[in-house]
């Protein structure tokens, strides 16, 4: 809960290791809603073993790095990319197990 009524994170699990993560638009974080025809409202998020390595390989293959790898308050190292076909990807590597109370504390500290 970011405190303004938007959904910050929701997960739908389909099977072991398969699921979707959803949120409302967060323009301040670069998560945008579609603004017109031909614009997708989806970005793909992949859990990977080596976020930094994948970003470097993607960059070498022609991807544009939208957000460099950064360790987040929820214990995941994430980055954002746009591939040469203009699809946006988020990649994340779990680097720390963070319990919900600590995650909330960190979120509030970052948002202050």
C-alpha cells in the first residue's frame, strides 16, 4: 500500500514457478499506463540467477537499459530493459529474504 490507493504489487500464481505480477501505474518509477492505440500496458518480469550478467548480455545484443541493476527494498536486484523490438522487460534476482514487516518499514523509509 503506497498510501494513495494504488496497488503497488499483486501476484497471481498459476503453477510452481509460473505467475504474474501486477501493479497500477507508477509514473514516478517509470511504470506507465498505455496512453493511446498501439501502446502495450504490459512489461515482462523474469526472475533470473544473475541480474547484472543478463543486463550486460542484453546490452551487448542491442537492448537499451532503462534502469541499471539496483537492489530494492524487497530483497530483489532488478533492472529494466527495452529490447530491439521495443518490448520492455524487468529482470530480478532474489538477493535477500525480507519478511513483510521489514519490507513495509523499508518502503516507508524510502517513501518518506
